[in-house]
C-alpha cells in the first residue's frame, strides 16, 4: 500500500525524494545483490584464469610430489589459452536480448552451471583427449561466460541508483579482479602440492555450483520481484531510475550503432580486453621464461597486479561517486578521468617493462603491479558507462561492446605466439608490450573525445525531460 502511494505520488511529480532517502537504510537489498554479483564475477574469473597458471604445471613433470599427477608436452599452449575466447563472443548479444525479454535469473543459472561443469571436466578431458579436450572445454566455458557481462549489466540497470552507480557497479565487476587474485595466487600452490593441478579445476568449478544455489535463493531480476526488500528501498531505487512498470522497449539499433558515445566505450573495451588478455594469459610465461621465477613465485606474482587492482577499485569508485555527487565534475568528465588513469598509466608502465634488464626483475614486477592496480580506473570509467547512456538497454549495449571486442582477446595471444617465437628472448616480448601500450593509448584518446555520461535520447523515446533529468542526477 505504501509503495503504491509513493509511486503514485512520483507519477504526479510530487515525490519527496529527501523523505524517501532518509527512510532508506544505507545498507539494503541492493547491496546484497551487489555481493551476489561480486561473487559471480569472482568464481567466473577463477574458472577463466586458472588455466593460465595450471598449464605450466600440466606441461612440467616435476611440479607435484605426487607421481600420479599427469603431465603433458603441448606445443600449442597459446592456442589452448586463446580457445576460451573463441566461444566468448558468440552469445554476448543473444544473451542480452534474451535476458531483456525473459529475465536474467534462470539464464544466469544455466550459464554458470555450464561453466562450472566444464571446469570440473578439464582434467578428465585432458587425460583422454589431450590439448584438444581442453580446447573443447574452454570453448564451452567461453560460450557460457560470454553471457555474464551483458546479463550483469541488465541487472545493474535495475538495481544501481545513479548516485551509487560507481560503487555498486565497480564493486560488482571487481569480483573479476578478486577472482584472478584467488585463482592466480592459489593455483601454483595447489599444483605444487600432493593433490596437483587437477584439484584447482575441481575447486573452482564447485564454487560456481555453490553460487548457483545461493543465487536461486536470494537473487532477483529487479527490486519489484524481490520478496524481502522494504517498501522504502524499492521506492528509492525505482524513483531514482525513473522506473516505469515493465514494458518491452524496442531496441533502437540504428541509434545505438550511430552513437559516438557508444563507440567510444566500445573502443575502450578494445584496449581493456587486449591488455587484460596479455596480463592474464602471458605474464605467467614472462615471469617464468624471462625473470626465471618458479611456478609458486609465478602464481603469487601473477596475482599481485590484481591485488593492487582490487584495492584501487574500492578507492577509485568511492572517489568517482563523490566527485559526481558533489558536482565537482560531471558524470562524463569523471568517467573520462578514471578511464584515462586506467589506460594511460598502464600504457607507460608496460612500455617500460620491455626495456628493463633481466637482472632487475624486481623493477619489472613492480611496474606490472602498478599496471594492474591503476587499470581499476576503467571499472568506474568506461566499464559502467553503458548504464549512464541507457539504463533500459544497458545489457544490450554490453552484449554489443563485449561481443565485438572479444575478438581482440582471441587475437592478442595468437599475436604473442607469432611474435614471441623464442620465449626466452626479451626483445620479442618488448615488441608485445609496446603494441599493447599503443592500443591502450589510442583507444583512450578516442574515448576522451567522444565519450559521454548523459542519458541518450534513444534510451526511451517516450520518456519526458523530467525523468531524463532524474536519471542524470
């Protein structure tokens, strides 16, 4: 009854927003959903990045003291590592459209169960089918994981009020960072133990299944579908998003595909996908072949940039929302500032890594950690910018962006394999790092010129100016 009264008042433009805000707890069900999104991204990225370290153990005879742990001698490691991204791009957009039409909750259940199941199967497939079996499993993992970002953006469009968007969105996506920390820091230790590398795949696959059970119990597509949310919090969220009763909106394909702010985000994702792919799939090899760290050190050091990134993401997102809410910078300007921090500093640090002598590995590691840390700027920059442009079509925008740019996550490891024909040759690795730095810089310049933080007219052609103003505050 109270919700109906407040919503009615809102429709008559008489909602006392200050009264609503004072009645809403600072910690509510929107933050519970945020934690669920964080855990989803954590376990998803555990299953994505575990192979980056485990593949070293899988091709090394002396890693585990257990003589029964199998090992292989694959010459196509870069192809095995890139195979995840072959499937990653395929369902990005279809999943966004299906989530928009039928709801996200149960699609997400299916995707996560598929991802977890193939993760658990990798040791068995490797044993019987070799690298081909792993490639098949990674393809299907990529296929299912490709649905996650667009579905998550769809959920954030319904649960993240504009004044909290940087924190809620960044914390949710920072689960990807935490997942890399967890997988990269533990996989080497597990691989060197008696249980060996297969246990890492069993562990992270099981965590994904555990998340599904929690999500079925506590997750919801939107505030109005959650049975536990208070009337005040529901009204606060829906009012801040100028919410209207659910209706199927036509997707403005022409307007989206001719929107420069949309393409600015898309180009930023090119740089981010390229850089993160290099950082995730190739740095363990660089640490091993150039800096001569053993697998335990590789595992911990490979995780260190992500530890720095996760810490920075918490700091950056809070500062970003503060700058926007205090009107120190416009939303668009704040997004560009943090996107620039997240791309230009890594461009410089990666460029420098290739010139540091092999006998100064600590300096290289320090720069790689700085690189990882500051890339967190992108999480509260271009990463959440889809929701700024169009809360109604945020999932579709993410599906388009991530789907179109995933090809660069496929290309970058293959380019590494083409350039780095001798993994102990630092000059070859220098070329890889300089190319990555250039991609970072070019894509960020485009974003700074054409990016925007304003709700676009094609978000909802029927929305009046007052509702658009609410979305932009």
